[in-house]
C-alpha cells in the first residue's frame, strides 16, 4: 500500500522554503495527493542541498494553515497525548507507511519514534519535516516552554525558545523527546457557547471539533448541563449519536462541495474512524458515496461557495 503527502503539506514546504529564500519546485500531485516516492525524492533533494534546518522550520508555517481541515482537526486536541493520537489517525487515513509511535508519556514530556518498514525506513529529511510539524502543533495546542530533542545516546536539542536548530550531520533523527513547562487552559473550556437553544449550541460544539472523541457526557459538560438533561433535549434529533452523525455528514458534505481536499483528509477532519467508515456512513445518510457526491455537486474553480446539505 502506498502512502501520500497532501498537496497542502507540499505547499507548506514550498512556502516555508520561500521564506528562507529557497525556491523548490515540487513534483506534480495526482489530484490532492503526492505519492510516496515523489514525496521522498522532493524532501531528500532539499536536505542534500540545504540541510535539515529548512525542513524543520516548515512547522513554523502551520499557524498560517489553521483553516485547513486536517490542521484544524489536529489543533482540536486538548492534550499532547491526544494530539499524537490524532496524528496517528491521520497517518492511517493517508495510508502512511511511516508512523509516529509514542514510546513514553509523562505529565510534561513525551518520547516518540518515527518508524517504518525495514525496506523503507524514514529518511532524515522525512524525520525533520514531521518533527518540525509536531513541535509547532504542540505549542499551538497549549504547551508552554516547549523543547524538542532528537537522538538516543546523546540527544541534541533542535527546538528551544521558539527557535529550531539543525541536528549535527549523521545524528539519529528518528527518536524524539518533547518536553514542556506547563499547559495553557483549553480555549474550548469555560462554559457553554453563546447561542439560542441547547441543540444549536451542541451542533456548533460538535461541528467545531469533530475529530474529538465525543461522548454524551463530555458534550453535556462542555454545555454546562447534566447528561440526563441534555439527553432529554436531544430526543427530537434522534439522540446524541444521531446528531453527531448528522453533523459529521453536513460538514463532510460542505468540504466535498467546496474544497478539493482528498477523501482521506475529509474523513479525518470529520472524525470518522477510517475512510471506509466515511464512505459507509455518508452513503447511508445521503444515498450516494462521498466521491459521487463531490462529482455531482462539487464546486468548480471560479464558482462561489455553496451551502451543503443540512
């Protein structure tokens, strides 16, 4: 099974390199995705000519990508461990042969390793890109005083005080340790959202963070009400699971109509377990597959944004 890099990620690499005065032309993507071999050649070529630092620094453009559905879903994590869990799910959606494995987790640190099959382990260029992205995502999800180091026997600090530093030539770049001094309070806490009725508030909360592992209890807590009370309020929608499924379908439909994001990204952003789950659930609710829905209703370049099903 092949794996892919999204065209959004490739564009981020080009943007970050341009900020560093480096012009890099990525190979053409097949729709929204770039195949594994092409991605690897692109990244290793950059590393050979310019070193690993520019690839580490790609993470610095993530704040400018917050509206991308995959990035938005990652940023919805409420803890470092949850961020890495969401990254793992994104890897599964994009059929990545390289995975980030969480080796150890403490209150203020994580140890992770970038691994792959023995026939094609990650190259240092691929390690650097993912390490830089995860480091910045960690800071954006509330971790303060973040440091990142790489290596086993003699770890080298590659991120401290907001600045990336390249590891020395030949260093082990696949084992990472992240540490932080404290966590900021989640922006999503602190009472129920402004709105009219509880059902509308619930819909907005769900739609705003579909990659979260939602439960009736968790939704009730965010709304500042009891589980039993919320359950009663949601009876007219068919209940919590029905409402969650409806909101997922609505958001997925909007992305299918108004964006060219790959189905894997749409499924990940909308909180489905995997792409077959997206296809199965979407077809059950709309009578067509996501691909057919996009083909029938998708916005063409130059057309205005349209509203999806509700």
